[in-house]
């Protein structure tokens, strides 16, 4: 599985634990690989992908209906979801269009969403 992941364009390195059921993937700068493409590679190798923990860099912008979107060049757009306090903290970023890196979960069943966790 590690070798297959490292062959994908944009993957710098991968660590895989089949026993624990995870892959830790580092991307090369400027990569355009999407979560959907990663999940497809995992399926093609006979495994079932799960929710992905991710750090995504991009710009937070206001979406239709008052929601927030993270625009990640090359990786697409992610609707921001999750803890209300975490989302409210993102609103000033949407106002000024500032670039940021956000940590969250990309659910298997909601691949276009980045769910932010509880603030510490």
C-alpha cells in the first residue's frame, strides 16, 4: 500500500500501518491530488478508506446561505462544518480572505466537507 501511495503524483512520502488501519501521507508542495483520488487508490489496492484527518491550506470565503468554504488551490473546495465555536472563529478569515491552514476530518461519506474539531 505504501508503494502504491508514493507512486501517486503529488505524494512526497507515505507511512502505512495495515495493523492499525492508517496511512500518514505527506504531500509535495503544489500537489493537486484530491481526497477522492487517494481514496480511489486505496480501493484499487483492496482496502476500504475511512474518514481522513487532514491539514488543508487555502482561503476561507463566505459561501451561499452564510456557510463557510475553504478554497484549497489544486485540492478543490471544502464546505466547513463541525463545532460551532470553531466555525465562528473562522468568520473573520472569510471577511478578509486570508490564507490559513486548517486541521479537521474529511468524512468518507462527505468528501467535500472539512469538519473542524473542538477548540482547545
